[in-house]
C-alpha cells in the first residue's frame, strides 16, 4: 500500500493565515468579554462551561489553521485536526450537559422545610 505524502498546496496558505489571525482575534475578544462580565457569568451555573466551549471552538480553528501551515503529510495533518476536533467536541458535549442539568435544576420545585 502506497503511503500518502501529498502536502497541502501553497495556494491555501493565505486562507489559513487569515483563519488563524481571525480566530486568534476572536479568542482574545471572547476572553475579554468573559473577564469583564465574570461576576454575572459565575452567578449562572451553565455559563462558565458555555464560555469554555466557545473558546475551545475558536482555539480549534486557530490550532487547525496553524497546523495546516506546517509542511507535513496530509495524513499527519488529518490526525492532528481529528485529535483537536475530538477535544473541542468533548468541551461542547460537557457544556451542553451542564446547561441541561442547570435548566432541570431550575425547574425543580423547592423542597419544603
């Protein structure tokens, strides 16, 4: 079986540079927004996990774009992006679970004492 040693075309370089720059800027803006509203975010049970999921998704774009700029075989790039995507997906799933748990707890009647 022949090994895959095809590299990413140089025509995609500008796209991945732009994607990396844009996602880095958005990560910075989200972090600043979270830090400015930290007290309000901490007061709600589901919001910290949603913030981390948003940052994780943007970091996935950043790291994936930077990995695509490295001269490496396509199979290696695919494995790297798959690993990054699984991590970001886990953040999204944990965040969704936390949101569902928080919503269910808010709908429960208060226990009488």
